[in-house]
């Protein structure tokens, strides 16, 4: 099962269930409260492998009667981001569910500029050319945001079909 390679066709229902299971278990093990709103926000983000803005999430919560004030969604997102269930995609100012929940990692994103699909890879910013250059100049990398923009396989197909 290749989670994280979200551009590929996969069994998305089990992809969502698995991620929710991981979150449930992690929160239980660490005595964290996965409240109804937090869990629902995670579920909304897991619904698509796309980045979703806070206000779109809020609109959905509102429609479901779970909350109507921005702090409700921002607090839930803060919780989910701080425990690595969700990442912020700076480039889109939006959020995406993590594909490697429960593992400590540095995410890197491939973002489709046509459909906003986001695929997450794991990277190690301290490795590779970037890390080597940093070491050379005596810089200690603590955190790196890697976001690559391009066109996903399905949008490339659509383009070719026209
Ligand atoms: Zn999926
Ligand atoms: Zn992640
Ligand atoms: Zn696309």
C-alpha cells in the first residue's frame, strides 16, 4: 500500500479509515483529546488529496452545525498541525492531511497548479545537496519547507486529450 503517492489511483476509503485509525490510536496513547470538531476537520481534509483553505473547512463545519466562528477551525487546525496529522501548504495558504501520520518527518509537497492536488513525500532536509551546503557554511537546519509546483498526471492527461 503506497500511501503518500496520492496522485496514483488507490483505495481511498481505506486510505481515509487508516489515517483516522492512526489519529485515534495516537491520541489515545498520548492522552490527547481528539474532539468531535478536530476529528471532523481531519476527516474533511482526508476526503481529498487536496489542500483546503480554513474558510472552506469552516463553511463545512457550519453546514453541519459544528461551529461557525473562525477560532473553532483555527484551534482544531493548530492541534492537527502540531501533532503532524495535517500540514500547512504555505504556497496555497491551505491545509492538507498528512500521508504519513504518526511518524516524525519533514514533509515535501508536489502541488498541481491546475487542480490543487497535493502529494506528500518524505524528505530529510539535512541530507542531499541542500544539507551539505548548509553544513559547509556551518548552518544548522531545523526545519525546511519544500513545495514544488507543477502539473499532476491526471491534469497532464486532460491537457493531452484536448
Ligand atoms: Zn487516498
Ligand atoms: Zn506528513
Ligand atoms: Zn492536477
